[in-house]
């Protein structure tokens, strides 16, 4: 069909009715800022929102790439679609009558639009019919199932418009075709009835089943899910593919979940209809369900429209089938996770329960579930834990199998910091608590990578890798430095205070920021403690964005970091005290020029102490008779690093005097 020329009245009415915030929020996460809304621009890469939407003017504008226009132009640009296509879609969504300038084309256009509208009407009538049937005597068993087995209240049953398909072969057919006069071809095209194998006529697709209507993101019924009440297989039956329904592109309950996803900045995906319904009934409403298929990229991208942090948590069943479903879902979207386009986590509930069972089995289930969501491991951690499941690393063949699978995962990681962390994590797991074996396994894993990991620490490549892991317990040592330790303090405490001081100076004394960066780079030092490393990473991200957009963060760095607390509340809580210096820290900030090299010396000293212990351990375990040369190497290394430690201590104390 040729694209019709639309009547100007139709175009104008579409412009008047289409609400720009609603249109754009389907594609961009928007947050209200004063009278307008802000979000990340979909037309160019950016990390700080510069995309503004004005509901009063009904226009959008990006201060980064200068893209701008109205709702129609936005949809044209974001979807690379024609003007007529966009206007027709908006006309359909906002119930605008379509007029064209060519009478011959108008009839065909109206037929195309009418087909979908008629299918929507048929699906709405069907859902109402099944909902009504649930309240009749024939639906009593289904209603009791919802109340007794699922523990659902009337409010929830009505909210989700749950219903019952009678057992008769043609009950729905007679209602829609004979009573309501709907064309039999359209009822069949909606996937509700099927032609008989022999003879003429049709029979109902759903019979003696509990009915769960499936809606699109705008709340329109587009398909049905049916659960058998007896032993009939399959237990769950979905509508077939229709012009309205594609199960690989649809998420159950998205119409009810999208506002909560946007508000909580997190989406939870469960396997079953009733898992989602039970969670919504419990007040956990940022939840959707997949429809019996592996979670697709398109489904994930739908969710990402509503969450700024791009956090998606998979909460599939913890049984064998659920674990396989989780693995399939991860394989579908792994490349998005590796690229950082989705922050993917996996939640397996205790005792192998699904969400519905969990909520019915715990007195304080809602709070417990929310807590478990907060501590759900990242998808890579989940995959690694699955590699170790039911494996005995004391057995050589099983150890080799686990190590090989770990290497496969590591080879897919492109981010150097992430790779460094997981190299250490895997080496720790393989060592089974024997710390002396960690460097060996670390070296072996690194040697099997497809791409080399560049070691930037000139003093010790191994230390560069260790610096991204969680800090170990350090042995205690004496120190008289009042700024970094008490008379008897641990290396961990020294490190905590030194790193905190450097970060505080960086935050509050902008004139010393380049000095700190130069010091860290020159001495090849890193923030080792996880909460300090996280804060430093956020600082670098913000400054990278500022450099790209040519904005000045000198005065706004702390306020920008505090905004991160909304997204990373747990991580930022550990460093929040650095934003508001106490009396002692304020006094230290006045001596920044001398405390920077003192703190840097402390950081390097802690690293050297670790390397010193490692050399001593290696020297002690080698046989003097057979490994004389290697023992001599570690002994020389030990004395050299011990000399460096004394130099650092002298430097540190001289700066404090």
C-alpha cells in the first residue's frame, strides 16, 4: 500500500493529543527537575543527563548534541521511521480519527487500522467474559484455587482481571461470534478459537483453565495465559502469535510495573505469572514475568527504558529447570552485561523456592525478599558459584574442569578493572583458603587468557592484580604516627586512614587534585579498600564526563557524588563522612601539601609489606638443597623490599615532623 497523504487536521489533532512526556518516557528514563524533565540523550553517548523535555512547550532539546523537536520528530529520529508511520501510530494510540487526502487510499488505511482495533476489542471482550465466568458456579473450582492454593485476595484477582475458561468446546465461540456478532475470522486471528480438524466449525483454544490476561505496556489485553486445573498438559498455555501478541517481545505485568521500576530504579524478572502476581499483591510492584521463553534482548531493552541505573534482577526458580532458564537468559543478554548496558544480578531464593512459595512461607516475607534483592549477586558471581556447585576441588579432574570454565568466563571480560577483580576472585576460590597458592593460581589463570592483562605496577605485576581484590587481614605492627595509626595498629587501619585522607584532600582542596593524580600515577599506587576504590571510580567517571562536556566540576564534585547515593546507597554510606570533615580532618586539610606524600608513602608501604611477606613465604617453603637459586632470588627480593619499606617510613615520618 502506498503511504497516504494525511489530512492536516489529523496531523494537528495528533500533535495536540500526544503528550510528549508519555511518548518519550517509553524510550528514555526521565526524572522531574523543576518544571521540566531530564534524562540521558538517546541520540548520543553521555553519562550526565543533558536531554530536557518541556511538558508546557511540548518539545525536547539536548544541550549536548542540539537535537530537538516535538513528539512526532522524536519518534521519527529514535526509530528511523517515516512521518506518516509515526503519525498513524500516535493516532491509533490516542484514538484520533484518521483522514487522508486520497479517498481511494483512505478505505485501505482505515481497514488496516480497524483490524488492530477490532482485535483489541475482541480481546477485551474475551477477558471480561472469562472474568465473569469465574464468578459463576462453573468457575467455583478456579476461584477456590486462587483463594486457597494461591492465597490471593479479591482485590488482586480483580486487579489482574483473572478469569476462568469454561470446559465446553465452543463456549467462547458462541459468545463472541453468535451473541456479539464478531467476525469468526478475526476471532481466530486473535488466537482464541481454532478450526476443527474434521468438518466445518471452530473450537475454543482455552477450555477448563484459569485465565490470566496478558497486557501490553499501555494496559490493553493482547493475549492470554491459561493454567490447567487438573492434570491436563501443558500446565500453562499461552495464546499463539497474533498481530497483537508476540511472547518473545512481551513481559507480563509491565503495564503495572513500569512506574515502580522507574521509581525504584530497578526491575525484577520472575518466571511465572503467579510469582509476579504474588509479589505485586505483597507490595513489591517493580516485577514482571517472562512468558515461558528465555529472556530476550528486546524484553530487556523494554525494561531499560524505565531504569536509569539499568539494574535488572533475574529471580527464576532455583531448581534444575530454573537454573537452566537463568543460564539461557544470561546467554541471551550477556554481551549487553559485558558492555555495561545492563547491570545484571541473579537472585536464587532459599530452599529452592519460587517467589510465590517464598512469600507464602515467611511471616515477614516482603521485608526479607527486599533484603535479598539488595544482596543479590552479580551475574558473573552467580555463574562462578554455579561452576563450583557439587564440585570437589580436591579431585584433579573436577579442579581442572572448574578452572577451564572459569577461564572461559574471564576471557569474555573486556573491562580491565573487572577482569582484575575476577582473576583474583577465581584464584582465591581455587586456592580453597590456602593463601600461599593464590599467586600461583593467579599466574596460571592469567597465562590462559586470550588477551594479556597489562601489568602497570613496575615493582610487581602480581601486586597490580592483588590491589583490586578485597583486602586481606594484615598482621599488626607498631607505629607512632598519630595521623595514620595508634601505638599498636594494623596495616588495614593504616591503609584506611591514609586512603581516606587522600580522598578527603581531593574532595575539599581542588588545588591539590592534580598533585594527587600525579602522585598516584608516578608511584603506581591504587586505592585498595573496596569502598575507597568505589568512590575513586565515581570521581574519575564524573571528571571524564566533565572533560567531554567541557564543564567544570571543581565546585560541584561533592554534590554530584552525593547524588550517587540515590543509586549506590550502600557503597556511598561507607564514605559519606568524607563529604563533611570533622574538626581533626579539617585541620589536616590545611596541611595537605605535606600530608599527600606522607599518605602516598603509607599506601606504598602497605603494598611492600605484603610483598615482603610473600617473598618470605616463598623462601621458607623452598628446599635449600634443590632450589638454591630461587631461594637466593626471594632472599634478595626480601632485603630489597625491606630497604624500601624503611625508606618509606623515613619519608612518612619526616613529612609528619
